[in-house]
C-alpha cells in the first residue's frame, strides 16, 4: 500500500522518515493528529477503557517518535507499523495488569507461563501474506483502490465514501464488490 498514493492521502512513510532523520516536529504532529485518534478507537474496540485507550494511544505515538528510525517501508506500510506498536503495547499492558492484579508471580511459575507472541514462522507467513495483499491491491483500478482504502483502512461508511468521492452509493458498493472479487481471484492465484 505504501506505493499507492493519491492527492488526498498523506505519505506517512515520508513523515516517519522526517521524524527519524530530522526529529521533524511538524511531521510528527501530522502523524499524531491522524493516528492517535484511530489508535484510541482501536483500543476502545478491543475492550480498553477510555482512559486506558487514551494512555495507550499516547504511549504508542511516543514510541513512534522514539523508534521512527526502525521503520522500514520495504517490509510494511507506515500504518501497519504504527498499529503493530500500539497492539504490542496493549498486550504488554494487559500482561502487566494480570501480573499486578494477581500479586507477584513466583519465578518458578513464570517459567511455565504461556507466551502469547506469534511464533516466528507465523510472523513470516503474516509478512508474506501482507506483501501478497499489497501486490494484489496494486493491480486494482485507482477508483477501486480508493474505495477499498476508504472503506477498510480509513473505516468510513459507504455513505461517507459516496459523498467524499461524489459518486452514488451504488457505485461505491459495486466498486467494493468488484474489488473484493478481483482480490480473491488474485490472492487465490498466488497461494
């Protein structure tokens, strides 16, 4: 997705690069303004309280500021990288809460705790799958790409997409349906 751009989209990878190389506060402010509310909404959807969601969003964006130099646009998109940071922080916070809530865990018990982190082969498969999806998306028409982005990545309702693109809602639904059919076909061919 990082190579698929239109005039209405920010180049988040470039913003991350500016933060990494120059500690660019304006680029970070743009990243923060866009991603912090989305991370907070994501946290709320996963069951976090409003206060905890806010705290995790703040912590995620602080981590983005500190670790921007670790972002590699060749491996993943900026949004996926940022949301992975947020997800990992949520998992860490839940583990801390469980550990703090149950009191100190004896060292012998900690040895036998289950690690919820994905296994390396699962992580590799996920990365390969992500690359396949990006490749398949690149083969859609620009109109279909925009509708898919707005629907799935920006989480906009069909009526809002229709208004933003000045097209009938039936056209939005048709483009999504055709894009999903094409993606299933492309992804089926690659597996």
